[in-house]
């Protein structure tokens, strides 16, 4: 987990410059405050633990559970600094790229069979803007304990979900934190499995 990897990107097609500037400053401040509030060596230790899990001699689903637990631990520390709240479902209306190992975990918990995919998919970022995830029920995640890494790691450091609305979610790129180590580990776990596949959650379950 690379909690110190802060991405600051430029806007491409935003339409409210004043709001964008304000949000950028707010989010930078909250990212910094969050990073400063992390326990000493948290990022380094999390990164080491992630690598150890990735190299464990264990079944992919076991390793995935351990990575998820680590990411959830980090997400708890992040909570005071993000806009994400239980009643918000904005990020359930965007692309959700997952691996076959994550699809298998969902399949096991829901009994819903994942589709057999002959090839990986990599959709344009706007492909599912505004399209609800198949597991969104009454504006809540129906597979919360088994939701994929992307859903666990995605968070807005703004004070509200203004930039998460479908019409804006891809219009501007704002300060955020990437948990690259966890993403790499989940990708490596998927590569170990015979049915290795990367696709959107809707490709597997839509
Ligand atoms: S899996 Fe759950 S949290 Fe993730 S997009 Fe779907 S409904 Fe939202």
C-alpha cells in the first residue's frame, strides 16, 4: 500500500473552474492532513505486509481476503478525511475493473455465476459513467463484505460528492491517494490463477 503516493492531476474538460480550484485546494489539504495523521511507518509497513501476502503459499482467495483486510484497515484511518458516506452511491455508477479472483469471491457469496470471459476488457473511462453496478440495491452495496478492491480503495478527499456525479466524474482529475501496492498484489494473485481475467464487474455479472 503506497499511502504516500499522492497524485495531483490537471483538469481536462471541467466546466466550473472556480469550483475545481477550490476543490483542488481542499483535497490537497485533506490528503496532506491524512498522510500526516497516519501512524509512523504505516505506509512502509503496509507495503511490506502486502508484499508478504502476495508471496504467501496460499490459495488466491485466502491471499485476496488478507489484502482486503489490510486495505480496510487503511480505509478506517482515511475515514475522517474523505467525503465518502454510507448513503452515497456515486462511485457505484462508474467503471469497476475487477479480476477473476474477485469475481469468484462474489460468485461464492451471492451464488450468482460469473460469466466466462474469453478475453480481458478495458473500457474507456466514460463507458459506465452513470450506469449502476449490478450489485447496487436500493442505493446500497449488496455485496459489501465481498466488494472488489477498487470499491474499497476509491475515496474522495473532497468535502462532498460534487465531483463524483456521473456528469463530472471524468471531467477533472483531482488530488487523491493511490494504493498501488494493493492493486499490484491483487493483479499478481489473479495472474497466479488458471482462469486469469481482468474486466469490468458488469462484464462478469451484467
Ligand atoms: S460492488 Fe458494491 S461498492 Fe462496488 S460498485 Fe458495486 S455496489 Fe458499489
